[in-house]
């Protein structure tokens, strides 16, 4: 007979699965992260895994959206505290550093991420897209901020800045480089 879990155990196991997934995804990628290994790390059976997530993709979708939402909340707090373009600059620096810790956030064009994306249900894909839209709104929906340039161009510049994380291995002190670029460009983006 299968062991039942208390509500507290369920929550702890769910969080542990998400943390193990995040670490493995960052280190090995989607394809090389196995449910068996995640279960072993957390100390549950593979059968018990399916009490928490219907599929491997459910877990990965949860991790991706959760990390994106946490980043948006943290960045939003910075922008709310510093209600000007310099608050946006600080928020961008935070986002860049989070991407540095969670490389699965910026490998959306990799073959590994494509395999993940192709296995998503329509509902999962919509959830990820909604999470992406939330990120964009962070920079465009602040009533006290106004772009100096076309919104789409400004968002493209912001995206290009953050995606410089892909070049971190060839940049001299990539975080310092990013901060320098943000500090110089923020005046060109916002009034």
C-alpha cells in the first residue's frame, strides 16, 4: 500500500522537486534531467512523483513560470521603490543576475529547450506565454515612466541587453559590462 503524505510533507516535497529540477535543468538541461534522478534526490518513489505533477513537463513548466514570476516580483519591488528610470536600471541588473543563475531562462533557442517546448500541452504553452507577457509589462505599464523612443524598439533594446548573458563567457567581467551598458543606455530609453 502506498504511503500517504501529510499536507506539510506534500508542500515540502513539491518545493524540493522544484528546487532539484531547477538545479538539474541549469546544470544538465531538460533532456538530461530525469524524473528518476529528481525523485532519488528528493527521497520519493517515481510513482509518488505523479501525485505532485502529472508529467515531467508540468514540473518544468512550474519551475520556469515560478522563477520568471519571482524575478518579476523582485524587479517590480525595485521599480516601485525607485519610481524612475534608475529604478528600471536596478531592476534590469537584478534580472540579469537571476538569468546568470538560471541559464534555462535564456536558452529558449537551444535544441534542448525546443524538445521541452514541443512536449508542452497547449495549456502549459499558454502559461509560459502569459509569464513572458508579465515580464514585458514590467517595463511598459508604469504610469510614472515614459519611453523616449518607440516602445517596441525600447523593449528590443532591453531584451538585447539581457540576452547578452549568452556572451558572458567571452566578456571581461560580464556583470560589470552589463551594468555599464544599462547605466549608459537607460537615459536613452526613458524620459
